C-alpha cells in the first residue's frame, strides 16, 4: 500500500468511526442504525462476501445504513404502491463517483425512482432522501426484504438486500409511505339514488314546519 493510499484508508476509517456512533444512536429514522449485519427489523449494511473474512463495503463503496420504510405497525402498503428507500453511502476511494440508478428484483417491484444521479465525493457521507421503490408486486407489512442492484458510474453494479422496516420506534418520525389505492372520502351533497326507499312516517305525525307544530 502506498503512503497516499494508507493516509486515505486512515481518513476513511476515522470518518466511519465518527459516523457509526451517530448512526447507531437512538436518534430518529434516517440517523438511527447499527453497523451490524441487517435483520428483518433493522437497517441493512453492505458487506462483500460471507463468513469471518467478509469485507465491509465493495468496490470502494460503503453503505452503513440501508432500509425501505414500510407502513405503520399493523398496517400494510398495498400491492402496486411505493415505499421510500433510505441509503447512507460513503465513497472510500480518491475519485468522485455517482449513483446513477437502482434496479429492484423484478419479483418484488417494477422500478426504483432516482430523480437524478447522486454525487459521491471521496470521504463524504451521502444520504438519499426522495428515492422510492415503485410498483410493489406484493403488499408489504414490514419484515420483508428486497434485493436491489445499485449502479455506480465508477464502482459498477453492487447488489444489496435491503430490509423493509415498519414505521415505528425510531423510524416513526419519518414521512409515511404512500399507498397505491387511498380510500376516497365520500362526496358531500350527493343526490339520493332514485331507487332509495322513502323515509318511514308515523301515522298522525304532523307535516308542518317546527314553528307551525309548536303553535
């Protein structure tokens, strides 16, 4: 390793050491996570390989936090709807990069909406608010996972399995996900259907106005 590479590695390690406690703290939503491997109820982390020799990050990209925001506890996101995708990215190389697009596994969703390329400057933590997983193929309740292919300009394609986390606990302050088929409120002043039964009347009941009846 050259002296410049060694210095860059030390700088990245220092940045992560400073960032991970904030991510692991009891803050709300996008700032709350752990650097441990994901489980169905916690945010994901990018590792390359399996077992004790697995590496943190891949192709110079580190992802200490990744999750799809599901519905409130006890509810579900409808099939065909969208769910927000939250990522925290770190470019550990010495060259600028970009996250250009994200492709979901076709059995789980139709697309991921990334409105514009996301710039990744070396050594800078970047978050991705506004990214959504669209066209859900099945309803989501939380506890599921969706495999995504993140496509970078320089780092290439990186696959990551991202957990769906219910909007509760430290994630409850995040904006709720939109549903595909919101229930429309009943229209006001709608005409009574022509086949509707007339109101029942009681024999002998006066038909005058309240004032006339009172007199």
